C-alpha cells in the first residue's frame, strides 16, 4: 500500500477498491468467449439456401442475408468478434465442423438425438407447419374450411399425407374432400393462391414468412398446426463452449434483440420462446 493510499479517507479508499474490483470483473466478463473465436473471427458453416433464414438476396451477391445470419452476426458481436460464413452443401456442414473448417453450424438445421450423439447443439428456434391463404380470404380459418376446394401442395413433401389425413376426417364427417393439386416447387404452390386457382397450401412457417416478404399484404397465415420442430446451432463437443453459446443466445433473447429480428423477417414472434436445453 502506498503512502497516498494510507492517507485516504475510509470512504475514498473503499470507493477506490470497489472501482478496481468492478474493473477487474468487467475485464473477466469481456473475456468470456469460446476458445475457437480467439483469433477474432467466428466461422459459421451454412448452406445459404434456406430463405428467410440464410440466402443470397440477388443472383451474384457475395453476402448472405436472413434471420439466422443476423442472429449469428449478433452472437459474434456479443463475443467481440466478426462472423465469417463458410458456404457449402447442407450434407457437408457437420463434417466441416469435424474438420474445423468452421466453429459453428447454423443453417436451419434441426436438433435431433442422432446429431447430439456426436455434436453439441443449442435449440433456439421453434418452427411450425402452417396453412397459408390469400390475405383477402376471411372465410378459410381452419383446414376443414378447405372442404370441396383446392389445396395446392408441393410434390414429394409430407404435406401430401396431411391432406390425405384431412380428407379421411372430412369424409367421415360427411363433408366433401379437399382437391389436392401438387406442384414441383414452393413458389409454384404460392402462385396458385395468388392467382386464385387454389384456396390454401400447407408449408413451414419459415417458408410462409419468406413468401409474405416477397408479396407484402397478399398472403396470410390462417392456421398454425400443433407440430413443431426445433432448429439449432451445432458446435463441437465442449461443455464450456456450449454454455457460452447458450448464454449468448439467452442474452439476445433477454435484450429484445431476438424479437426485433423476428419482426424484421416476418417470423412468428414466439418462435424463439423455447428452452435452450436438450434434455
């Protein structure tokens, strides 16, 4: 202790010590980030083909946009680093994590027990199946309202079975079945609603959000199914790093930034109101 310190009044000395402790605490907090971002860069593997989560807005664009891109940029900022995206085929994303080409995988990827056997994963976004209609349609509120009408469905998806199950229920109730018409792409399905050839379609809420951004005011989510699936962020097995990623996600949620991003991308406002634990 210096002579100057010895001469301090008790209140001033206590204040000085408190300030030092707070400064030290702030310094420790600033250092709380995963080892893999020590170089100042957070490398994120993504396929870049899942609007509005991550995609190229225009042909030839070099920078990805989307809700999940914004989330990853915010996490990188939380850690005081910059996000860098490693784009590749979806099936190669987790192998790229293995080979350390990237630090995290974020690409609209589901949290599954099989994947969690090998990797750590933090669920943070709950996606649901929805029914989409024209915004001007005030009569079609539930799937049964499409009785005797046309439902446009993307070919080869599980939505075809959902329509078949609906028709079984309608026929049992003595009502006319839905006329299912299949199309090769999600955009083709939406087009049928926009031109009035179909009353509704079934799709994922993320897809619905993207289509609604493309044609503002012309489409509406009229019904949300109970089934949900959780998208998450994967990383290599590490209890410490998993906890730091969880804390970063929860910080975005607590600050309201996550909600603002959901609103920006026309996604359901409760989509991120889920547990970040996998057990």
